[in-house]
C-alpha cells in the first residue's frame, strides 16, 4: 500500500512495499488480480462497505468517540508529504487541519471532540524530510523533528506537547481523555510512554530493548495494545542500537502485545513471525483486530481477528493486495479500514467504512 506509517513492517523481502516511519506504507508493485467476487464473499463480517476517499494515499483513519467524524492522513495535492484531515464518517466535509508543512502522521480525536493530536516535523523544517538511507539495508527513518502536537479541531491553537529532541509520534487519547499514550526515542530506545494532554507527567511504560510502538487504549481504558519487535541475538541488538544512533530502525518481525495501562502485565498475543501491526481492541475487550502478511505472500496484507489469549485467529479481509489500519466504532457497529482495493491508479490507498456483523 502506498501508505506511510511509522509503525509498519519494513522487511527487505517485501519488494512490493516500502514502509516509511512517520507513517506510511507504500505499495510499489501490484499483486496479480484475483476473482473479486470470490474474496469479497469471504468477508462475512463486513457489510455495506463504502469507499470514502478516491485518490492519493489515505490512511490511519480513526473514528471520533461518537463515530460521526474520521481523522486521517493523506498526501493529496498540493502536498508532497502526508497532512492531517478531518471528514464526516460518510466522507463529506473533508478539511485540512494540519499546517501543510513538513510530514505528519498518527492523528487522533479527543473523546469530547474539543482537541486533536498528531505528530509533525513542520517545526524542524517546513519541507518534506528526506527519505531514509537505504545504503544500510531496508530501514525506517525516525525523523528527530517529529513532535506530538495538540490543536483545536480546525487546526488552530497548535501546541507542541512533547518538545523532545528525538522522535515522538504514534499518539492517541485514552477513552476518558485524561491521558495520551505515545512512542518516543527520547531514552535512546523506542519505548511507549503516557502523558497528560498538556504534555506533563510523562511516564515510561516499556523498558525492554527493541521497538515498542503503535499503542492504543482499550475502550475501557484499562489496557494498552501495541506492537513490538525484539532483537533475538547479540548481533541483532548491536545492529538495532547502531541504527538508532542514526535515527533509523530495521525491524524484522512485529508481534502484537498487551499490557495494563500502567505498563504492568506485559504479554505477547501473536506468535506469527511476520509483519503484524495496527492492533485495535474490540469494545467488548475480549478480542482485537490487526494487520498481517503471515499467510505466506509477503505482498498481501489482510486484517485478522484474534482473542486476547491468542486463540481463535480469524481472517477478516481477503483482498489480495493491502487491507489495514482497522478500527471499530465505540459501539462496535461500524468498522473503518484502509485498502488498496478498487484503486483507480497503482499505489493508491483509500479509506473504507462498513457495518460490522458478528
């Protein structure tokens, strides 16, 4: 998918996809077409699927608490880098809410609808940051210019709430709006932190060497779901730390983890050995969805559902290119995701919404 999402799997074997931190996964080569009638019929949980965007690279679309709005990132002209947009959940009234400068990613709406947050590099440089240095293999760039910003829903009253000299991004509100969870390189390792909405009371939740990121709260606010990549050997660890010194990362495998809101009781849910990311918990707190290419074709990413104990793995989407960034509405009745399906042009990714049926 041509989506830039700092969370996403950067695997050298994925020749069809380039994953850029700060947000995007880009699809570079098409997967052979399959009979859409067949794979669409398999998507039994998704009814009345509606496409909300129709051009460019659009991704990380997340519901407001009342599901009336979606916030997402897009590289629509005249911008060369992703910017943040709000739109109604039927696709209408789309408007730019970021500055139009630098690169942005990972936006979220405060539960009461009064503020939004997103990460941006605009203060460090108004231009798009350069691509990562691939002379060291397939890597993600952890742009140190990324900070987390808070703003009014129209983009006004913009405030930097992290002000860290290294990468800060991947931020979302807790369901009661009293906490923000985010990913940061401030310690020299990629770890998950919480803070108050004004940036105060920063607390580190993860401490193990390796990438911990892409966190989301459960709907009751008691759990945090996230993805993690752990170096397996001394050589892997040395390589990981060397890349971090140059604000880069080369993740090999990502698995889904969960912990309590204070960082306790960390445990791994998936053991699939591939690129597993973008987890989101169902409102019932018993299951989650995530995106993965573990079925064998490294170019095909589908959405899967699994119980919190790791049982009951079920495939949700079957499109033979990319489906990802899934999220349920607060009442569990609506489901939003991003996909390469029905592209007008190669590399486009669009936002889709559906009715969820159990």
